[in-house]
């Protein structure tokens, strides 16, 4: 048999061609001149040669597909089946491009099929022809479609009308649901349909433990089918006798609701599931004009755009959230009965779909997410850079080609670190500064600005921690003054000093190394946590003012890190801690991805628990407080009252991983 296929190098097309080749067919594929190589790649992938898959050069938007007289003469009367798959399957495409491909392209395909005297014309349409019809849309329905305002709905509807009204060749129409990857391999060629929500799921997974329930939406029922089912059904139905003039819904007869679909993929992606799903119809009592007025408020529109952009979700996709249409598929079920061709249940193959997306389609895979690509040749300032987190971060920045400015209190140590970094081939500039001294901060700002110009990345890492219960601090008010002086006022002085140039250039990133204690309200660390909380609060206020000026803040709520700052507390030798290098990786993520906050799942959970059940949070923290001993002052240093930790303490610290006790 001879087949003619438009859209053969597209997603459904290449799966269909594989099925046709299995029949021993010769497949003629329409390709543009510039896409001939894509067809060659398809031949290689399918193990076919030029005699099995033949290129027919033409253009979907040209009359009769742009087929020349020679091609028409060679193929006339020899094409048994003409499959028209070429179209735009993208709701975010422009109306003009959808008009040209979907409507004009179908008109050209119908004319070409007639000129070739094809046996049967197979039009691959879409469930989009129903628009937003409310109720059950049958296979024999067409004119009943409703709410076709969106160009995608309208052009798919009109392209099917062209076939119904104008095609003189016997035809069959197929309406697939939302087509996703192969249920066996996950193979998919682009982000579309439910894939748009995968990034959101991935972000939730990174923020919360899998066992924490979330709140989501219920939504309407989305009809999702894997591409291998669509190709198998197309191939089978196309070759059945006596089915001309009919329409077949290639859909799932028992589709899932949006909330169920998201939960299925949450489970596949090891993300928290939505324990509560809200049906938006419950807000139907709100008058439409009020809902519309709220949606049109500038802050609401801006926040909505920012959220959708961050998640990579086109605004047009939201029209599917409350999708009102269900699809009857009795004709398709009739002709497929006994063949074994059926839609697999989504939970059975969702893990394969997720895995393929995360390995091949995740948009972050195609961005330069390297530290070098972010900081090479840029001025990066790191305070407290001679030990711990600061040193580990400085090493990574130095290796990534940053213009590295480091500051620390002790000149001798600063010189040693500078020499080590220079030996790695880094561009390092070291300046001595006690960041608890405001005059010294001003001199540091002036020197850095004069020598290096504007700062691109400021990392406020220098800090002081004090571990002591309040009832042992009544005569030590200076503990609170010292932590506030360095952790808050020192960092604030640098921000206020470097920010003017950032704002003028409309570019800058300020990263504050905060503490998990700010999220957990850790006992014994009231002085330290209060100073870090002050910096967090300031940063949120400043970010709100500078959001539209492209100067952003990232707060890292660092869990317990094994640094010289915690070394005197010997009990920490027995509890889980991050290494400075692991902490520096968190700083690198902050630099590359610029999130508002980076925190561990335990930190986020503690903050949520404190918000929804503050008394329970208080009891939990008090329990930990009672389990661990105090640090007492000795010769100006903080030392532990015990040398080691008990089994109970180690177990509790492991469960509450990263929290300071």
C-alpha cells in the first residue's frame, strides 16, 4: 500500500509511520525543503530507507500543498490512504499562525488528496472542536460545539468543517484527547497539556517533604491519552472497511479530574499530594462582575503573570482547569472491541511520563544553570570568607571565574586564603574589615566601589552566634547587642552601601545567610535568631520596594553546618550537620536560580506548623530544649556542658534534622 502523510515528522506522525511501515507500506511524507534532514533522522530512528519513507517536498500553507506537476503525475491514483496530521497543537500560538496551519493547511490537504485521487482521506482533528461545550459531546456532534472564542478551538473546529463540507474523497475523522507521551517509554516531543504543571510539582517537591499534605484544586475532567494508543487506534480504524464518513473519539472513556491528575503526577514525581482539593464552583455565588473586577486589578494581574511565568504555564492553559466537556466514544469502542487497543490507566504509566519529562523536557535542562555562566566576569562580594560557609562559597566562585571580593576581620587569615585562591587561578581581591564596625563597613564599601565598580552579587555571610538560655542571659545584654551589631547592622550597612549602584544599573542580587532558627524559633538562640529575623524582615520590605527594579533578595535559612562557629559546642559532634561544602552548594543554587528563599523541608515544615498550630510547635521546641544541655561562658568562649550526646538526643536530632538545639 501507498500512504501520503502530512505532519509525518511530528509527534503523532512518527508513531503512526512506524505502524504503517509494519504493514510493509511505502510512506510518502510531506516536508518543507528546510526539513528534509528531519525526515532523514526519522528514517534512521525507525530503521527505514528512502524506498520505504519517501520525501515529498511541499508546503502546508501553499495551494494543494505546493506539490509540483511531476509529483502529482507520479502519485496520482496510487495513494491508498491520505493521512492529514499537520497542524498547530499549541494554544499559545498566534491566531494568524493557527489560521494558516489549521484551516488553510487543511483546505490545501483536501485539494491535494483530490488531485492525487486518494482512496481515503483521514483527518486527525481534536477534541478541541467541541470548544467549551457543557455536557457530553458525542462523535456524531459537530455544530453543537460552544464557546469557540479561543483561536485554537475555533481553528480546529473550522478545519474539520472544511473536511465535512468540501472533501470529495471518502473521509474519516479522528478526535484525539490531550496527547501525552508513550505509555511504555514516556517519549514526548514538547511540553504541553498536563506537562505545564510539572514544574510546579517539582518546585513543591523541593520545598516540602512528600508526606506533608497540600491544598489544591478539583477542576473539571481532562481527557488524557498516550500517543501510542492514538497511533494504534488510528492505524487499526483506518484500515477497517465500511467506516467512511464517520468520526471517532480517541479518548479515555473514564477521564480523571484535574486535581486527580495532579495528584497522580505528584505521586509519580515523589511530591506532596493535595490532601484537600477545592472545587472552584463553590465560589459561583460571587457575582461575575466582582470576580472580573478583582482579576483586572493591577496587583492581581501582575502577581498572576509573575506566578505563571515562574512556573512556565501559559495563561491560556487555565481555560482547561474547569473543562466542562466529556466525550462519548461508543463508535471507537465498537471498532476497537476485541483488539486489545485501549487507553491504559494514568496511574499505571504516569511514573514513566514524569521520568521522561524530568530527564529530557524539563526547561531547566536547556538553560545555562551553571555557576560559571551566572558569575563569570561579575563582581561577587563574600563576607566572612576565611572559614566555613564563606570560604567554601569563595572557592566555588573563584573556580567559576567571578571577580571575587572577600572580606574578613583578621588580616593574616585573609592573606592566607587570598593566596590559596590565587593559586587556583582566581581573580581575588581581599580587604580586611570588621563588619560589626560601621565605619569599617563604610570604608569597605568605598574601597570596593572605587576599585571594582558596582557589585553584582553581595553575600552577607559574616555572622555571630550565641547559644544560651534566656534565664542565663539576664546579666548579658551585650550578647544581644553583639549579635545585632554584626548579623543585622553590619549586613544592613553593606546593603545600603552597594544598593544605589545596583538600582541605577537595574541589576543586583543580595544573598543573606540566615538560619533555620528563624523558621523554627529555636530555643537558646534568641539573640542570634532575633538578629537574623531582623535582616529577613528588612530584606522582605526592601524586595517589595525594588521588585520592579530588578534588584532581588534571597534568604537562605541554613540548617546546622559544621563550621568553627559551632565547634565549641561538643554535643554538635554527634548530631547531623551539613558540611561547609554542602552549605556552599545552597549558596550556589541561590546565585543561579535567584529564589526568594532557600530552606530545608524540615525548616519549611516547622514554619508551617508554627503558622497553623503554634502551641504544638511551642511544645515540640520545648521538648527539644529540655533534652539538650546549655552552653556556659568560659574564658570568653562558649563551651558545652556535656562532651557528647545521648542516644535519645542523637535520635531526636536526627528526626529534627538541621535544627539548632
